[in-house]
């Protein structure tokens, strides 16, 4: 009877060990396959670009584009913000770079000058999240990819984030800030009323651009964007 119990115990532990090993191997295998699949944008350069670099992040496509002298040089798959913590659209710059910036941020960090929060382009310890709307607003890359990009781009590099289109749900006026202000600025640039970058800050130049639009369309010149004006602008 004792021998039977010992054998049953041995079988139980053997099965448990096999199950644990299967789970571990499955997770490792999933991560490996996922990294390989998500890394693979075929026929791309592996050497640094030589021109003036800029970055375009296309939130809807979950793709980061590296441009050299205004021409597309390389694409990377990324993860971006969830619907309740969206990645801020607008025109920013890389303002600092760092190694191993913190838990969950992978091996590299490139901070953006977004005035209402701390946002950056960084690595991740969750490579399976690449290609998803998964972050708290930052742009995640595979560690291998962010390490490459980190070496290629200098501090000061411009970063344009093109978002999932949002609606302006509040009255916008001087000295406000936010992604909705950046959306307004992008529209004013598109219409030829603004030449400055869409930095998400409703400064005096943005106010003047709004006033110019209002004057040309026979509207009351207030420099304030209410719901009616936002609808007229298509934002």
C-alpha cells in the first residue's frame, strides 16, 4: 500500500513538473514567435541614416516611421495608448535620452516635451503588447528596435504624432493645453492660418490664428473656439 502511495505521489509530481515546464516553454515560445512576427517589416535598412532625421508616429496603424531628410527610411511596429489613456497627438521633440529609465520601460527611454505629462518612446518587458493599444500614452518599442533608434537619433529630433481622430469637447481658449489644442493647431496649419508647430499649448500665436480664421469667415473675433466653431473647423 505504501509503495502504491509513493508511486502515485511520484506520478503527481512528474505530471506537475511537466505541466509547469509546458507553461514556461509556451510563454517563452509565444514571446519568441511574437517578437519575430512583430519585428518583421521586410526589406529594411540596418545601417544608420545620414540625413536630418525626424519621426512620424501613426497611432491608428501602430507604426513609427523614421524619416531622413523628409524621406521615409525605416518603419517599426509599436504599441500606443489605450482609449482611456491615449497617446498625445501633436508635434514634439526628443528632449532627453536615458538607459534603463525604470521598471517596465525596457532598455532605452527617449523623453518628449509634452507639457501636460511625462511621455516618451521606450522599450518594454511586454513584447507581446507591440501592435496593440496597450500603454498609458507612451510609445512602446521592442528593446532591440528602441536600442537601434536610440543610437541613430539625437536629442532635438522632431516627433510628429498623428492620432486617432478625436473630437473637441470643450471650449478652447488662450493659455489652455492638451491634445485637443494640438488637434486645433494641426487643423489651422492645414488651412494655412498657422505656421508654428502643433505643441498643444494655446499661446498668443494660436489665438491670433483663430482670430484670423474668424475674421475671414465673418464670425465674431474672440480668439475662442467654442463648440460651433469646432464643428465649422471639422474638429
